[in-house]
C-alpha cells in the first residue's frame, strides 16, 4: 500500500520540507546545517546553474538505460547514498534502512564512521555496503579500526581526509545540537513537540536496543548520543599525512577510496599512494566555508587521474545534476541529505521513493538530451558553460 506521507513528495527537495516538520529542531539542524556563513553549501547548488544542456533531437531513445558500471560492478543507476553521521538518531535503525534499500535498488550506500549502529550489523545485513572512516589520531588506533572493518567483511573502504580539525558549526549550536546531546528542558520540549519522531524513532530505539552510542569511530565503542556528563572523544588529526594513508594501503586488502579531495595535485598524490577511487567533495559544505564546489573542479581532477574512477558528492538534487556531473567526467555521484530526510519521514519506503524519483528524472533527462546510454554523455557535445558562445 502506498505511504500517504509520500503522496506530496514530487522531488528530492520536498523531503527536506517534510523532514523540517517531522524532526526536532536540533536534529533537523544537524542534518540541514553547514558551516559558518553557508557559502560552500550554497555554491554547491549554484555551480550546477553555470552549465546548460545542448540537447539533440529526433533520436530513437526508446532503448535507453540508466545502468552504469563502477569498479567492475553494474549498478541500476549512476548515483548512490553518501555517508551521513548519526543516521539512527533521525531515522529508526537508519543505517540499516539505507543499506537495505540501496541493496534492493542495486546501488551503493556508504556507511558513515560517525554512526550509532555497529558496522558489523550493517555488513551482515547488507554485504555490499561501503564503509567510510574518519581516521583516529593514533597509528595503533588506525590499524585497529581498519582490522575491525576488514573482519566485518566490508570490501570497499572510504577514507575521508577533509577533517583535520573540527569545523566551526555554529549553526548546530544555534539549534541546540551537540554530541552527545545534553538533557535540558528545551531538548525535552523539542522531543515532546514532535511525537511521531519521539515515539517512532528515539524511544523505540531505546526500548528495543538501548541508548545509542557512537559505535564506529574507533575499534571500540564510543560515547552515548545522550549524556549530561560524558564527552565525545574527538581525536586530534592535525598531524596525519600521506604516510598514514600509505600505511592504510599496506594493511587494507580491499578496495580503497579517498573522499574529500578538491585539488588536482592531491588527487595525483592519492593515486600515487594507492587510492583506487576518488570522491571529489567539500563535505556538503560542512567543513571549510568558502571551499570550492566539487562540480567546479571535477573536470580537472578527472584529467589529473586518468584510469582511476572519479566520483562526486555535495549539492546533487536533480537528475540534471547527475547528468551534468557525468558529462564533466564523474563515473558516479553520491547524494546525502535528501536520503537522510527520506529515511526519517518514511523509512525504507521513503528511501525507495527518493531513489525512484531521481531515477525517473535521470531517465527522462536522458531522453530529452537524446542519449540511450550514460557513456554517450560528454561536456563537448551536451554542455554549454554560462558565457560560452552558442554553436553555429
């Protein structure tokens, strides 16, 4: 039976509107918020407007397919689910919801290291899931975490490298969000005034699984998500360098992807140190405010790393966004916040609806462009940069 909560959801942006009503103020603020003045967050979307399509007409597009191949595996669509922290706080068993739905739809989901469900549980439930790690500051802790991920059975490890220090997320402070959350009268009211989230997500989790903890930042369990006394352990990472990445390449036997690269020179270094894939990303505008939008440097990163799949996240909301990124050289794109909102308001049905909406857009836009396969896309044939002369 169709979920009535999804009847008015016609595009990915509609999930944010619904989630704003559903989630308590600090929880929604964590997902929606970026950093400082939100310049990078806004530019991630605006960058797509700098390109226009040049469609071709009277082409038989009845045989078109949204399938693509990444790392030798065929996926039904050219997009996947980006890693998002504390997913189980805003969606009941959120990491499992995302992983299961992604597996059913035959697309990859990247589990965040800042998650509240044990990575072993997700790997056992959905073996094709990728795992994203934030590196601890101590080499012994790094090796212990990598060993744990390998023992769980993950085949693809994503190392995020754009978090040398904690970002200035003053927007989180303004909405009352912290990790752990600190009990207060305001926090209690935020929960009570959103009963569907309170009973359907938070209290349901506590009753059935106990107080959620940060489970996967280290090889051992971390802080609880709600506490008046316990502090979360943010390991100093300022000293980490390419030697640590090289050591991970030595001990990790699976596929190794690096996430958070924007500079072409860093992309070359990543390839030189054994990265088998690159995700061009500015962390959804959540780290350095004013960092360049990934779409603006995508083509230069692709040129710097021939033969290595380059992927992208940050700001993708439409099928046209997906196709613009692919035309500029991305092999794949990842989408974050909209899938988080979808899981929050309607669980697996919400995520499946989000995947279906974006898939339909990609397919329809391919038809409008006059292509049958994604390999036909190219910037030269199908894109015009703003200000570029029109073809004669």
